[in-house]
């Protein structure tokens, strides 16, 4: 019996010590000292791996930049604290990434920034698609964007705001550690203000019901035009890939083909590679000039050329773009096809960063020891000719109502094609 009592006491003691140790560790993780350790580790990874920091002058500019942390910070506050350092890299990729767990709370919606307004793009709650968000928990939505846009520190100002709304605003409950968000909004085509208390859902459910419940492309046919609207450059499974290839097959017999790249979700180079393969006549590199880093010197990286597709698109090809087209897949398409003079680019607002003559690729992620966040940086650099012949689009750009309503989008396409044909005749 004594042995039994001793065993029970021993187990209880171990549990208490373990819980106490866990509490101490969790408290330490976000202390100023621990956060400064993560800053130092992030600098080391950048120094050793960032594609541009083979250059000792640029490297020293980052390594010797001081960050002052004198209080405990959340992971998002920590990420914002590094903005002055990371923004110097100006590569569109480097950032502190906070990976959401499957049980983290997010809003049952996704959003787009259109004409300066935050618009509900997908919804699984009482706020309908197309609504314009005004406030969250009493804070003006513009103030929220201004506060958190620097989570994307190496983008231009508009691109920071667009990327935050597109990729992170849905996670606002996790950012502020809340479970219910008070939202005021305008209904679509209305100036009557409404109020809702929206209960957050788990990230795992959001991935299934909202993120992955998106078609990659939609096909429209008007006269002798086939229009392929790209909704997302991200492909999740084999089923989506099969549907995607079937959609591309419908373009083969068209006399004119339009690719609409506006407001598409970010992703990888799979769809750009397919489009390029259907337009080229000989093996073509994906990137005009592709460089990387080996230790402390810049090197040119080898590429496997894209082979022409057996079922080429033999048609007049147009690409519709605006200032939302700054993600890497869109830049890849624009720069490669422009270099080989394949297609016509019709723009309403030209992405500012497209004029830089360089963009970055090959994301490299490393975890930081205390905050368990990731430092993300590029390991590839692409240089291209900035002399891109954008034709300014006739008529208005696609509006909110046309973006979310398939019938109204179809009407917009009909009007656009009529204007396009009138321009051809002139």
C-alpha cells in the first residue's frame, strides 16, 4: 500500500512539474529576450540563404540593423516589429509567416480588395457575398488594413494592402485572439448599414468549405471568342488538375482566346506553364534570366525548357490584367509571353512592381525557435525586359457586381468584346 501511495504521489509530482515547466516555457517564448533571439536567428538565415545577400554591402545592411524589443509581443506584433529590416529587401516574398493550426479560429468568409473597398468574396455565414465591410469590433476596416498590411513588408503599398485582405484578413479572430467578431457592413447594391456578430470557425473547416471550394478556371464562349477566367492559381488535388486540363481543351478551336488574370488567388507556376506550352512553337525557358546564390556569389540557375503542347492554341490571344496581377504566377505569364511576343496585354491599372524588371521566386522557409513562426525568403531571382506593351482597356474595369455575379460578368464580357472588335476595325 505504501508503494502504491508513493507511486501516485510521484506521478502527481511529475505532472505538476511538467505543467509548471510548460508554463515557464510558454511565458519565456514571448519575452523580450526570446524575441530578440528569434530576430538574431532570422538575420542569420537571411544572411546565409537570401538570394540577394551574397552581396556583402546588402548583407551588412540587414545584419547590422537594430531591432528594439522591450516588452512581450504576440506573434503578429513580432512580425510587424521586423518590418523596418525586411522592407529593405524589397523582393515581394520575404516576411514572417505565422502558420495557422487546424484548430485556430478564422472568419467563415474570404475577401478581396476592390476599388479600395473590402468585399466579401466567399461566405458561409449571414453576411452575403458582395457585401462591403465597414468595421470589425468597432475598428474601421481601413485602420485594420493600415495596421497589419506590413505583415507583407517587401511589397509596394497597394500590394501590401491587397495581399493582407486577400490572404490574412479572414484570420482576424486569430490575430486579435477572439472567437466572435462584431462586423458592420453594407449589403450588395445598398447603402443601408447592417450589423452582425460572426462566430469564427476552425481553420480546418475553412480550408475545406471555402479555400478548396473554388474552381481554378471558368470557361465562357461568346461569338468566336473563348474566355478562360482564372479564379485561382493554386491546385489542391488530381481532380482539380483533370478539370483544369479539360477546360484548356475547350480553347483549341477558338479563333480568339481571352485569359482573364484579374483578382485570381495566388499559387504556383503550374497554370502559367500550361498556358505557355500551348502558345510556344519551340522549347522555351520559364524565366527570361534566372539567377540564384552559391555561398557568397551569384550564379545563373539552369532551367528545363517548357516543351510545346501537342494541342497548341492557334488563335489571337489576349490577357486581361489590372493592379491585382502582381502575384508570381501572373508576373511569370506577363514577362515570358511579352519576351516572346505571344499575346496582347490589355490593362486597366498596370501593377507598379511589373516595372521593376525583376521578381523573386523559390520560397525558402525556416522556423524560428521561440515564436515558432517562419522566416520566408526567396532563393531565385528573375530578370526581364520591362518594355511591355500594355494596351489600356476600353470601357470600365470589371466592377464588384460583375466579379461576383456570373451573369453580370458575362454581360461585361459581351460589351468588352464588342468594344474590342470595334477597335480592330478602326
